[in-house]
C-alpha cells in the first residue's frame, strides 16, 4: 500500500506543479468509488460506447471466436464488472471444456467482488483476478500459466481491452503500450481492442456530460481521493466538471475547473497550489479513431488488423489484432 500511496503522491505533485497545464494521470480516477461511478456512467442514455460495444459482441462473438483455432486463455485489461466479457465466455465454452480467465484491474476491492460473483457463474470458468497495472498483470498471468503446466504452444491467449480505453492514451503512448503487450505474447495470440470512432460532436459531448451527473461525480472524486489519501483541503463546491470535444486533436478532454481564485494545501506534499478562476486540472483524454488511424497504430506496434467488427451506425469498432 505504501508504494501505491507514494506513486499517487509523486504523480499528483508533478501534475499540480506543471506551470503550463495542471494535470493528473487518468488511472487515479479509478479507485473503488471511481470504478463504481464509472459503471453507472456506462448505463446512462447519453453514454453510447458501452451499449454499442455490447451489441457488437452480441452479434459477433461467435464469428470472433471462430477466428481463433486453438483453445483460448482469456486475459482482460481493466476488467471492471466483466459484463461485456460474459458474451465471450459463452462462445469460448462452446468450443472448449474449461476457460481460464484473468481479469486485471487496479481497483483491488472492486476486482474481488467481481471475481467472487464470476466463480459462481460457471463451474468450467476458472477465474484469477490480478490487481495490478496491465503489463505487469500480463506477466503475472504468464507466470501463473507456466506454474500450472499450461504451456503456450497448446493455446492462444486472447487479450481484450474494451471500452475504448485505448483512447485514454496519448497516440505515442498507445503505440508504446501495444508494443509492450506484443513483447509479452506469442505469435499465435490475439489482442481485441475497442475503438470509439470519430463522429458528430453533438453525439460525443453528451456522453461525457450526462444529465444525471455521474461523470461529474466520477471526475470530482479525484479531489476526494487527494483529500482523503494525501490530506488535501480541496473544497468540492469551488470546482466543477468540464468536458468538451477538441476537434483539432480528435479527442474529448476532461478537466476539473476552479470556480474562483483559491489556494489549496496538501499536507503530505507540504505544498500549496494556487488556482486562478477558470484554471483547470486536466484529468483524462478520450481519443477518437478512424480505420486508417487504427491500422497505423497496429503497424507501428508489431500487430496487423485481423478482423474489424462494427455496429450498424459505424460509431464503434472492435478490432482483432494478431502479432506480426
């Protein structure tokens, strides 16, 4: 726990000291409460990505799994509630007797509750939750498989990364992230990634500004974390959620904006941070893609596009990558 707190404190310190633009890594939005709030966001009528991706899975899981000839070990990055993945469970268990499933998520408490519920779902589903970052999580999966005499030449790993989470990375970071995945898998493995596509701003922006206010609570929860874990004194009433589509960069930007001139102290950092009225903390990006950008990302990362699954409106793509 100490290392986690140290990393959190160091990243917050670095981000709030930035004179050009205060910022924080988006991963810190996803503590236990943040993960629960995000699940509520995905259920809102404005939030099209989740229901669109689920429909793609409903309509295409059978074809997707047929593309993979060997038995499958399933690894999910940022698993959340695993509700989308259950469409794959069904199809995989139609072709093989047992499925090893490794959900990887940084929120340990949230992960524990999901693993417990999944273990009762199907006796042929073997679940090992891994509370870690994605690349270390994949390495842990590889070690567990080896220790259990499950050898890589007898199956294909299918790594899934749903929810357009790839869009939270800067383009070069996305390339480097996929390169790291490529280094930790074999030629017969597959990677399935969700991409939110470039579309009309009037459809995109409401998804990040839901009327029920869950995205606002999710974003502002970061200030609660700083208050609780780093002994900050952010007054929630003096900040508000701000999200908009930056068309020049094809991304949604999520910020926490100061309503007034104010100075914040954080005791464990032993430092004060001044905010002008209207100044923001940049908390998350969500890049939108088109097929050309997806193919370019694949080729620069050691992958090739094997199959593209889309919805009828072309709002979202699930893309199956194979190593090359």
